C-alpha cells in the first residue's frame, strides 16, 4: 500500500470515528421514578366539657383569696382573705385532640373573663388524660384537661362572670 493510500485510509478512519462520536452525542434516554404521597387527616381539637369554677364567696376583709380549679374538678380557696367555696357544680375543661398517631404538639392557652373584677386570671397547664402530653397515642386521639385560677378581694363585684378558655394546638 502506498503512503497516499495509507493517509487516505487513516483520514477515512478518523472521519468515521468523528461521525460515530457525533452519533453518540445525539438522541435521548429516559427512565421513571416511583411517586408516592400519604394523605393524613387534619389535626382537630373539640371541646368536650366547659371550665366551671362553681360559686365562691368573696372575702369581706381587706385581703385577697386565690380560687383554683384543678384538673380533677376540685376548687380550693387559698390566701389571707376570708372568702370561701360554696357547694356547687364544678368541672375542669376537657378537649379531645385528633391526629395521626405519633403526631407531636405543644399547646398555648389563655383564660379571660368579659367582666372586670377578677385579677391574676390564668389557665393551668394541660394534663393528658391518656398517654404522654404532647404526643398523640396509637388510636389517633388524646384527651387533655385544664383547670385555672383567679384572685378576688372585698372590692371584687358580686356577679356572674363568663369568659373564654382559648386553646391552640401547635403540631409538628
């Protein structure tokens, strides 16, 4: 073979390899991935029972009493005032939180009364009726209970007080 033929053959081989490389660069490939989603029910909170302090007698002396309703429905009157509890119906507030099991949450709460006169008003911290507070147990619901407190003195108006215990569930 002559040098000319060798050069032509080498040039042709080089041109063919360039065309082959170009063929590999053009075209398309594809694949797929599995898609999934789990749709959960929304977190809900429902009031089961209202917060009822019952009836109390304000102190007649110049001192203050604190009225406390605990989460087991017991009202106590403490302090240096001579106020007292009257035998009457009482109840702690009860709520049911519904969410997927193992959902974690925190709460914020506030207690207010519409009429002026009571002071140092506040809710207790919640207590879980089942499981661990802050984690929804297997079954998807957890009851929580609240008490509360307020102060009264001789100048507290004698009247019926109504208000609101507002509870917010902050879930993760």
